[in-house]
């Protein structure tokens, strides 16, 4: 097997995450030495300081070089990657200038370059953390008084629509899967794109471009990245998007990669495959494609329960009655005003009823309790609410969900909520998906969630919940009496079926 120079350089770039910590530690030591020298806490040997700045300069050069190779080989791009690269190169250059100033004896110039290097390193590290851990990595776990003045960069903000213009129905946004018989359901915008937004666009969007690939629009999927188109219409097996989702666990090319907080379910992957097999259309309606029975089963498995609840029985607790929905003529102006004021993804869900989907996660900490209170004006119409990485608090969420009795999907991951918010959330009779990843909830708050009889998915990854607490909650949902009643119903159905089987007599044919 021939090994090319390009292969070696690409491999060298993979050492960047390891090397990048060397100049950071060296600069920290050097700043301590300089502080002790300036304040005369201890007279420092000049050789030690010279050795320290030399180490910082050389290790910064190595980190910047490998970072450049990694950037080029893996097709990184986007605003965050560009800023991280520029600041990393600036840090290496200033560190080298500081070393040069030290060697020629320019003490004051050396001190100025040292301060400049520290000023470059802070933002460079912040953008690096945002690349690997999300836009609000540095600020999301900070105490509330600190978060109020920390900057949070979530990239370019979209232009809000005019106040009198309702949101476009084809704007991609995370949302629940519409009912399969709702007129106007678009396969890409309402079915495929929400799956990609949930599992893929954290690393493949204009803000962060990995592998030179964006997955935030239909055009970007077809354009692909450094390895070609992500989707080959009508050929799922030749489409990297589908193929890499189905690779075995542990395969380094599997996407999303190992360690990702969530991974697409089997139903979601099957739905992506069906969409590609149907030609990966951009704006085709679900009704036009006439999905078969298996595809409709997938859609039914992904959508929240129908708004027309079944009659309560002994095996199903009665849900609270749903309040009257706000009419469309009242909902649309409210949506337009919210989009204009907060530049947030608030939109109508396709269908006859004016259900609303609200994705506020892209605005990060610009969304607080005041914004959530304003959104609560749409309360009874809200079906899906995404608050990931925002600045909402227990009090704000508790007050909001009490006005949103029809919520089916609620994402509070990477927010400052605690166990205190679980009690009001437990009063949502139709909640099916709850994401608490990266929050401070613990075992103490879990008993409240036992009242969520409609719950189908609960994410407690990276919280203070223990394995024992999760096991107890699982057991609480495993209701033996309900299982016994279901078994009895199955037995009754079997008896009815057998009762309707006709009696058939047969024997040898009569002699001629």
C-alpha cells in the first residue's frame, strides 16, 4: 500500500487536539513567573523565563501547523472554525514575536507581546470549545450572575420576516412529525429535515462546517462536501448520509459519532432511507408519494399521539381535556411578532389546526424567561418547544408550561433547570419527548415524572441522575397491573376471533 505525503500530513493534523494544550500550559506558567517577577514576590532566573517563552513559541507553532493540516484535511469551515484558525495563528505569531523580543533584550516589548498572546489565546480556546461542544459551551454551565455578561456567539442571525407576513411553511425547523393524513405535509421540510436538524446540523451547518459538508438545506445535501454529494436521489445505498448512519457501532466513520448525546432511531433512519429511495424530493407532498403500509407505520411510530385521544379505559388513565385553541387569525400575528422581536424559529405546523412549533435554541442565551413568557401567549397551540442552551430558569419554565397543556415535545437540554421544574412538567398530560441532557436534575426529582403517562422518550444523559435512580423510574413505568389488563384484553380478542371461525366438516369424497 502506497503512503503519500498527503496521507502523512492528514495524519499529522490529528495531533492538533493533543499539541494545542502545550502552549496553553506553558503560557500559564510563564504568566505566573512574570507576575512573581513584576510584583517582586520572588526574583526569577532569566534563563527560566527564556526557556518558558521558547517552549510556548515552539509548541504554539506546532499546534498552529497541525491545526492548519487538520482544518484542510477534514474540510472544516464556517464562522467558528475560521475564527478559531485565525486566532490560533495569531497566537502562534505573537508568541514567536515575544520570544524574539526576549532574545534581543526588549523587555517592555516582550511584556506587550506576552499580554497580546494571552488575549489571542482566550477567544481561540473559546471558539475551539464551541466547535467541539456547541455554541454555548463556555457559558452554559456558568453561574447566573456570570452568564449575564458573558458573550455567546451563535453566528449570524436570520433576518426576521415583515410583521404582517406569516412564517413560510417550507422553512426547515425541528418539529414533530405531522399526522400522515394531514394535507400539505412536505416530505423533506416536515419529515426528513427535522431528523437532520436534531442529529446532524450541530456539526454540519453554516456555523460549523465539518468535512466541508452542510446539512441544513436540501441544496446543501445535494451539493455535499469534500467526499461528494451526501444524497444520491433514488439510491440510498450509494448515499453517504444513509450509509454512515447504518455503519456498525464503533466504526470511526459512523455518524453521528460515538459520544454524541443522541443518535437517530431505527425508525428515523428507515424514514431517511425511504425519502432517498423516493428520489429525495425537495418539496413533494406526502400524499403525492403514496407511502406504503410499512412507511406509514414508521410515520405513526415517530409522530406524537393523535390530538383525538382514545376513550379512557381501565388500562389508560384519562388525560386532562384540551382547552380551546387560539384561532389561526390570532396565532399568525403573534408568531410574526415573536419572530420579529426574537429572531426565533416560531412557525405553524402543517395541518388544518393552528398548532405551533417553537425552536429557540439557535438564539442561545439571548432567550430568557422574558422571551419564554412572551411565547406563552401561544400556550394552548404549542406542540413542540426547543429551549436547548438558552438562559431560561426553573421559574420561567414552570410558569410557561402551565400555559402550554398540549406540549408533546420539550427540549431543556444544556439549560440551568433543576429538579424544581419537574413537578410542573409532570402536569403535561400529552408530553411524549423530554430532553434534560446536561442539566442539574437528580434522582430526587424523578418521582414527579412518573405521572407522565404519555412519555415515550426521556434523555437524562450527563445529569446528576444515578443508574439506580434511572432503574427505579423505569420500574415505575412498568405497571404490572396495566400489563395484566392488556394480556386479558389480548386473550379476549383471541377468544372472539376463534368464536367467529366457522365449523367445517370434511371427509373422504363420496363413492361414484
